C-alpha cells in the first residue's frame, strides 16, 4: 500500500522542472552572434538627440543588423534581413545619422528602417524593379516632415535601369523618383547640403568606364545637370573606384590610375579631376588603398588615404579647398611595419583620425600632424586587424578614444585608451562541429586500476600499497584546505559547486573558416583558447574525437588535426587523401577511450576495411541507398536497402552511442510488464518523394538490413524541416503534412512518437522468449521478430528543425526530446511522459493507467512555457544540439551551435541528487550543534530524575 502511494505521488510530480529566474545566467550561457561586421556599414551612432551615449551598429556578412552596447559588448537588439530578402544578395548596407532614432538597412531588393534604440521595425519595402545598389540618409531636414526624422535616398538598379528614390523617413513612402534607362551601372548616391548626386558608371566605347554624375534637386528630384568624367583609362571595373564620399560639405570621388602612380580626386559636381602623385616611398608594392572621410555635412573637407603594403602601411591626409575644388596634401602619417587600421571621428566640425597598429593606438587631428593621444596596446595575437571604427571624446586638451577593431579570424574587440574592454568571437557563428573535451584528471587513476586488474593478486596488492603511499604526499595539502572548504561551503549561498561532477567540461568547436575554439562551459562559455588549425574558408568537419588531453578533428578531405585540449597547441596532422568523404564513422567506446574512425566515400563505401570484432557499419550513399558492411570488408556490402523509386534518403539516425537502458520493461498499473524491444542496431531512415509529396520513415535492423517497420506520411511539404531522433525503444519525427491519413483534412506541423515492444501483450516476450542466444545475422528463427509498434501523432504549433535526446549517466532519469524551434529561436525539452503513445484516446485514464503516469491524449500539443530550456533568450540559427551525461544522474549537459552558441544543463526529473539553493547548511549545522548542547545539558538531568524515581519507587 505504501509503495502504491509512493508511486502515485511520483506520478503527480511535474515531469519537467522549469528554469528558475535565479538560474538564468548561472547554469546557462548564450553568445548572441552577428557574424563579420561589414567594413562600410559599421559605425558608432548616438541614437537620441538628448543624450551623448552612442551605440555600435553594424550589418554583418550574414545580413544580421545589430546594435551593441560599447560598454560590455552585449547585443542590444538584432534583426535578420536574410529572412526578408529574396535571392541571396551580395551584401548588406546600413546607414544612420547621429541624433536620429532610425537606422536603415538594405539587402537585395529589401529595405527596412529600424528604431536605433530598440530595434523595432518602422517601415519596410521591397522593390520589384531591382536590387538596392546604395543608400544614404539625408542629413538636411525637410521643413515639411516631422522634425528630427531624416529621409532616405536609395538607388535601385537592374540590368537596364537605375532609379533614385527619396523615401519618407516616417513611412518609407516614395516622395519622388528619378529614373534613367541608359543601361549604365547604378553605382552610388551622395549628397551635399544643397544637392543630391547620382553616380553611375557609363561603359566607354572601347573599354573601361566613364563616371557619370547626375545632379538632382533634393526637393523635386528633377535633374539639374549632368557631368561625365573621362575616367575610362583608369576605371576598368566598378571596384576600381576607391571611394565615393557622402554627406560631406564637398563630397569627393577617388580613384587611381592603373599603375597606382597617382591618385585621382574629383569634387562631385565639378568637372575637374585633381591628380596627386602617390609617394611610393616604402619600397614595396602597394597592395591596397582605402579612403577614410567624415560622414557629416558640417565636417571639414579633409580625408585620409591609407596605403597598405605586404609588410606595413602609411597614410596621407589631404585637404579640399571648397572654393577652388583643389586637393592638396596636408601631411603624412609615417610608414610603420605591421598592420594598421584607420578610423574617422567627427566632433563639431573637426575631423580626427585614429590609427591602430599592432602595438599602439594614436589619434591625430585632420588639421595638423601633432599626435593628440597615444596608447600602447597589450601584446596581441597574430591576428591581423581588418577594419575599425572609433568614437572620440575630447576633454580639455586631452582625448579619449574607443575603437572597435575587427580582425581577420573573427574577433571583434573594443579597445578603450589602450585597454581591451571586450571581445566578441564572431567567428563562432560559422561553427560546423563541436564536442565535449575529455579532461585527463581521472586518466591516471583509471590506468593504475587497469594495471591492478591485470596483475597477479600479490603484484596488484604491492602496486596498490605503493600507490597509496605515493598519494600520501598530497595529504598535508588536502588537510590544510579542509577548514577553508568547510567554511566556504557553509557560508556561501551559491549553488553547490558541481564542477567536479563533470559539469564544467570544455567544449571544442570547429568552424567553417578552419578555426578551433575551446569554450569553458563552467565559466559562461568563455573562450579558453582559439587557434587557426587550417587556412581555409570551407572546412567541412565531419567528426571531432576526444581522448583525455587531446582532440582530433576530421574534415571531409581525409586529413586530421590533433590538438592539445588544455592549450590549443597543434600536436600532429595527417595529410589529406584524394577522395572526398561523405561522413566519418567512429568505432569503439568512449569509456575505454579506444576510439578509431573510418571514412565513408560518397558512394557509401568505407575507405578502409575496419577491424572491429563485433562491428558492422551502416552507411548512406549519395544516390540514396543505405548499405550495411561488416568488418574486414570494404568492397561489397552485406546488405543494401534501396527505397522505392522516386524517394530520396535525406537523413539517417541511430541510437546514441551512450544510451543506457535502466529497465528492460515497462511496469503497467496491474504489475504486469510490457517488454521493450531493445535492439542496439536500429537505424531510422528518412526518405522523401518530392513529386508525390510523401515522406517515409524506415526502421532498419543494422546487422541484417531487414525493414522492421515502415510508415509513409502524405501531403508532406518536403521543403520544410523534417527532423527525427531515436533512443532506447522509441523514435520520434516531425514534418509538415496532412493530419491523419485523410487527403482532404487540414495540414499542419506534426510530431509522431513510436514505441517498440517485443509483444503487444504484457508479460510476454514474443518470439524472443525461448531464444536464449539471439543474433540478427545467424538467426535460428526463420523470420526475425518484428517489434510491436505503438504510435501517436501530435499537432505542434511550429516546425522543429533538429531533434535529439537528453543523455544521463545511467538512463534512470526521464528523457527529454530536445527540439530546436527555428521560427521562435528557442530550444525546448519535451518530457517523454507527455509523448507517451499509450495515452488513452477519447477517454480519461483509468486508475491503473493514472498510476503509470498516463493521462488523456489531446491531439494538439501546446509547448508548455516550462519546457523552454532557452527560456526568454533569442537563440537563433541553431543547426545542432548536443547532449552529454555528467557524473550526476539527474543532470545532462546541453550545447547548441550553428549560429548562436548556447549551453545549459537539463534536469528532466529535477535535480534529485543535488542539494538545492534553498538548502541552508548553516542552519543544519546550528541545529545539530543545538541538539548536541541540549543532549549534554538534559542527559545528566534525566539521569538524576531516573535515579530519584528509582529511590522513590522503592
Ligand atoms: C554632449 O557633449 C557635448 C560636447 O561634447 C556637451 O557640450 C554636452 O553637454 C553633452 N550633452 C550631454 C547630454 O551630456
Ligand atoms: C612602388 O615601389 C615598389 C618598389 O620600388 C615597386 O615595386 C612598385 O611597383 C611601386 N608602385 C606601386 C604602385 O606599388
Ligand atoms: C598539453 O599541454 C600541457 C601544458 O603545456 C601539457 O602539460 C600536456 O602534457 C599537454 N598534453 C598533451 C597531450 O600533449
Ligand atoms: C476523410 O474526410 C472525409 C470528409 O471530411 C470523411 O467523410 C472521411 O470519413 C474521412 N476519412 C478518414 C479515414 O478519416
Ligand atoms: C537568418 O535567416 C536565415 C534565413 O531564414 C536563417 O537561415 C538564419 O539561420 C537566420 N539567422 C539568425 C541568426 O537568425
């Protein structure tokens, strides 16, 4: 009876523990990433006219628009323009004006305006005529419009025409439009206080381009005049034009002649081309020329030209005479070896340039070469800086500067007066593979125990005694720390430090750009180290294997790189083979750390014959076959599964390598047992037919290749994500398709769960019952036993792009199905008891069923707020979620990557083996002490009383 009550009580417990408020940021971490900031569309901006606080804005190569707090590098808001733009655009544009609470971004044919302070959408537009070639915010205010709101000038270009439009700052509606059907290449737009300039490139007769400037009236959009500059001998491609200034008192166009001997400068709107000789004094070839100028109407017309050579850089500052439109060289910033980046800042009308080199940062005014501020930089890594933006403050006679510097390998750093304030590791957005490192703390002990296990009894005994004697050297140290440990564990109200239970394991992450990071999950995912393992931009990593102290990365070209997990040093490399690999299969077990790999070619065959005693291998091939292989043979598969014609295999999954089963049966309410169909060799294959819109799921026996179960769903949208996962005796998949088997019925996102049992009847083990020794290969039973499959489908509110299952050490804890929700940017863990296919349909659960934890089936599965592991965070772009057991049975580690980086812990059955935060050790100790004192005081009293009582009785 008591047991029944306990069971009932257990069934009433909530199967999922929500994440408490005070656990946010303690047990989880989130790197909200943007990608590489674009050099031309990154800036500091004061979003409000009433405050001097500025934020850092950018649009990245991933077309994410974001605002960053320059104080700590935290992302304040971000928007994904790639969702809205049709066809993959080249890159994005972002513009803003100080004191105006709007940033305008464009990608492809899409343009939108966002509130600079909170990232709310103000307006958006899609152009049917072509893509946005350039855009600028007009600094001059329109007398008729809302004060403080700036209009946008946009150039929309297609093959045949260029259109200039003025868009209203409030609504995005077109105020006027200027169209040109000349077939010129629409290039850029610029403005001065009185005019708008549309710059296009006119194809010259023989070769090269003439620069055409069309001057427009800002109010009416009518053409005022037109100028064609004969630049065709210098400008071979649009990239030859180095710079088109915008929003300056006297905007300029800059290009060079073909041999880079002289710089050509035209003040826009005039006919004259200034030619300034380039002082090629460095003695080496000029690799790159960049022009930096202020983007402010009232700023002085000064600009800086940055000349970079292979080994160093210098810069020259030029002044433009507003009256004569002549360009003169003012001064030079000397040649310095190493990388330099330059940034421009404007205070009032004065222009300042910041130069950041490998060793120092300096600030100069555009008017004279005197150095206003100089700071030494901490010794930086070998990363070359690519570009920077600066924010400058002048106090009496001194300046303070902060620069956001983006470097080659994806680190974005804010350097304030020579100090690195923060680093955003934007390179992590390209993560393609990740895994947990094995720390080698226990490795020594494991090895010693292994030695003892294989020795003679006497030898083992001597070995153990020696080991304990050796361990004695640590005893004094250990004793010394005891008082401190006790005190800190009693007094701190921190959650018990669980790092020694494997909760603070580093994660090794490999990115598409050939970089490898180690993240410390015990310290908010801080980057421990990062190294460039290979120089590439297409590193297709198929597997990362870890053994204590090292991690080996296997990309698809057959090579490998082994790194030291604690330092990131590269220990060894192997060369690539000639054939491209489709995947990497891993053999052996993590426990004995005897893992080895075998590559799988595009046609599904293993590159080498693998040698694993009981091993078999299931592979998929590029032409949609599923193949089974046994050890020592990589020529011909032992079986082959080909789905019906028209079907394409898109995914195959198996049970996780670590998938312990706590119980081989399910105890029903009446104490009978339903035996689970437990086969470690199962593979779930997903195949789709794009013509008939069906998706089929095949459950294969990996050893014999037999189809154990198959199901086909109709009306499936094969362009939507189809995810699947498998564990223990169950599998789940989700897709968008018909609800039920009825063509005419509604469509929606569905999640199907299936459980496998040995037999439909309790206490019955089906055909396996009599077979004591069963093998799929050499089966004595004529037809292999098929599982009894129970399925249930649920309607879910949104798509699932990836599925996996939480893993714990012994598998006793309830499992959660971890699902990535791309449309709401979150990760949820659905408790398995909710997804029980035995939930009674159309009736309430009987008492016996309720005891098992079953409750009435509801076709619509609403995602409970408590299931959101990512709670309110916007965890975007996740491609894969990993789970790993810890030494605590209750706790599973979770790590998600692919866009953002997110890590947390899941406790599907609550943290039953950990003392909670509310547990007061101090109170416990005080209670024990009080009890002790009480006993000491009361014991003599009681004894006297007893003695007295004895005397009285006699
Ligand atoms: C902003 O900066 C300017 C000049 O640097 C200063 O005069 C003004 O008082 C500042 N405004 C605020 C609100 O701090
Ligand atoms: C600059 O000088 C170097 C060495 O004298 C020469 O190789 C190079 O061609 C010159 N010009 C440019 C544009 O690099
Ligand atoms: C990794 O580096 C650390 C520190 O240099 C060293 O102690 C350790 O032995 C190295 N591990 C391997 C596997 O090389
Ligand atoms: C399919 O839908 C039709 C019309 O809604 C209904 O009459 C029929 O019974 C349904 N069939 C099944 C198998 O649900
Ligand atoms: C942005 O949108 C694209 C296309 O929908 C998607 O692939 C990508 O993951 C999104 N990225 C983020 C960070 O939201």
